C-alpha cells in the first residue's frame, strides 16, 4: 500500500449506515506507522463544537484485482477497475 503522510489530502469513504458510498475531503494530521490515520475533515464539523472540524481515526483499505474505483486524471473523475498490480504502490486501471 502506498504510504500516506501527514499533510496529505485524502478522501474518506463512509461505511456508516445511511452514508455508505459517500466521500468526504480530509487532511491527514497524524499517521500511526502504516495505519490507522487521524484525519481532519474539510467540510464536517465536530458534534461537540460546530466551529471545529471533525477529527476521526480511519484506516486505509487495500485495493484488490477487479475492484471498482474512481480515479482523478485530466481534470476529471473516471470510473474504472483495477486490472493489474504493477508494484507495491502502483496499480493499472482499466477505464470503463
């Protein structure tokens, strides 16, 4: 899996009932070795203090062959599928 570093901008996919499949922009504020990661959401706020961003601990999933993915390239999002693992940090995507 690609190394995710403090300060990296990521998208977190919700697995919470009612929000499955929704994505939220976040910034990694701490990484605890490989995983999990502490993230600071761009548009979600804390339940305790709505003037503060929501901070959560999240993990990163591994990709598997034939997983459906969305990839950002040439100023747009493309629907595709993982067709091959090139090395530990790179995958080949077949755009659908």
